[in-house]
C-alpha cells in the first residue's frame, strides 16, 4: 500500500512543496524580504523543486456530510486512518527541525508519516512571507477558533490531518496563551476542536500532554474525542516536565487514554530505537508512536538503526555500513531539491554530527564561524571530517528489522 502521511501528520511532500516553493508561493516583495538581514534566514536554494511539483496539486476532496452521531464520527476516524495505511511510525512535530527535507530523510529510513512543525495561526493567515518560509507544516497553535479555521483552510488541501497543538510548553506559548497552556481553559480547547472539525474537509488531530492526575488526562482526552478529534497523540509528560532526558514519559497514562478512547491514539515519549517502539506499542496498546529528539540525532531510527549510545551487546560488532555522514550528505541533497532556510540546515548538521564534533571541536568552531553557508562548504566539511578519521557509525542487528523501502524513498532516491 502507498505509505501515507498524516499531516500534521504529514502532507504529501510533493503537494506540500508546491506551497514551499518560493517561485510558486512567494510574491517578489516577500522574496526580497526573505533575503534581507540574516543570511541564515535565506532559503538554501531557489527553483530546483519547480519541475518536480508542477502537476502535483490535487483538488480538495468534496466536503463530507456532517457526521450525525458519535458512532459515525468514530467510524470515519478509523476509515481515514486505514486509508492512510494505518501509519505506525511517525516523526513528531519539531519547531525549525521537522521541515520537509528532514521529514523526507526520515521517511526514506522507515518513517510512515510525519508531523510538520507547529505554525502560528494568526501570523500564518496574515503574513505571506511566514507562509512561504514556514509552511512545511500543517500543525497549528491558536487560541481563537475563527483565526485557527482561517489558517487551517489554507493548508487543508495539502494535508491528511490538520493538527491543533496543545502540547507546546515553552515560554512563548505561555506568553501567547496557546499550546499546553490551553490546558487551563478546556472550554476554549473544546470550541477550537469543534469549530475546526465541523468546517474542514480533512480530519482534525490533537497532540496533548498529560495532566499530573490521570483522571484529568482522561476527561481531557474524552472531551477532545467528543468535540470531533479523529486522532489524539499523547506525549506522556506533563507541561512542567520539559526535559525529556530527565523525565520518562508515562506509558501507563498513555495506555489509560488508549483504553478510554475509541479513535486512533498515538504514543509519544521514550522512543530511542525500534525495541522501544515494540515495547511501547505492547505496553500502551497505542496505534502508533511518535519520536522527536532521537530522530534528530539518528534519522534512520525507524529503519532499525541505533546510535552508539543505544548499541546492544548482540549488535554487529562493526557498524551497519551506514554512517551519520552519509545521512548528512543525503539530507543536504534533499535540501538542494527542496529549499529551506539555512538555520534549519545548520541545526540538523550540528545534531547529526554531534559526536564527531565532540572529537573534532575545531571543525565545529569553523562551522559556527561561517556567516554564510553553501552546500559546497558543507560537503567539504564532511569530507574533512572523514579524512580526520573516526566517523559516527550507526548500528543494526543483522537481519533484525527490514529496511522500509517506502514508495517515497524510491521516488526520490
Ligand atoms: C527541537 C524540538 C522542537 C519541538 N517543537 C514542538 C512543537 O512545536 N510542538 C509540539 O507539540 N512539540 C514539539 N516538540 C516536542 C516533540 O514533538 C515531542 O513531543 C517531545 O520531544 C517528546 O518526544 P521525544 O521523547 O521522542 O523527544 C519539539 C521537540 C523538539 C526536540
């Protein structure tokens, strides 16, 4: 079956690209704005993606009749999920880090679906430059149902779901009163979900954090389902547990949500390798998992590769033949094809090559000092690291998990 994307969970990258492509989506004025001031804000390339995306826009599906009963809503939620191929392995939303080329890289290495980063609904509706630069996404934060709907309608033709973010715990979300801070105003949350689910062609999903008390989490999740959500992703940490390395996600709470809801539920937290995926699905009964931080270091996680930190005694002694440097080169090629701001590339290169930079900090310093990046410079840097020796091998048990060669990977290889 064709591997589908969720769209917070992901949009079809080719359809998405049409939106991303500056020549298609950005007015000359906006394009000018994008190249001002900080070179890291510039797109890394310009028209390369044109040819690939010209015929890809698919018209929005006809508006379905409004569901008459809760029963019917649940049935539709599952039908949609199955139509997408019941994606189990999903790239979580990450501001500035789950942009299109990175999602495509993860999908080449086993991810079934991917969230795009979160978008600010009001800025998205009002600002063309923001839309053009940042719309590798359909995940929204908002606290006004009409503004949210306005933004969601602009992206729904390109998405398999529109997701409302109730998970962001950052200070900026507190200041703007969105993300996880809407947990203090559940009637507003309900109206956001109701308004979107009643007026969009595509289903609405919600990504949430848990409350300290299980009964509050369950009441919250049930309210989302009743308000019309078709999918709930549960990050098993509270709003105050920001440090993922310090706080383990609560899989028991996720299991309780899965048991209480009738729509598909995804589990998020503590997924560092495929063994975790198996354990988490068994423990929670969830329909799939999301991973974020580990994927930044190891985009091949879902294809069964592990970083040295998670290498097991029984793993092959040597490396798997795949090195982080290979993934960086692959990622850079995708960026040439599908332009994104340089700051995103900088961030991924740092994360993927972190171990190497710890051994050769002088190369990291040089990267940090580069005011303007080019693909040529980055390729040379990777070559230099290779010549310095070492590398950042990934590990994989021989024959353990088959490499997922999904359709996207083949198309874009
Ligand atoms: C760089 C980064 C940016 C993130 N941005 C968002 C965001 O905008 N919205 C959101 O709901 N979660 C965001 N998250 C949280 C992740 O989606 C995920 O819920 C969290 O990291 C837990 O998953 P993990 O344990 O696999 O890292 C972000 C995480 C990272 C590492």
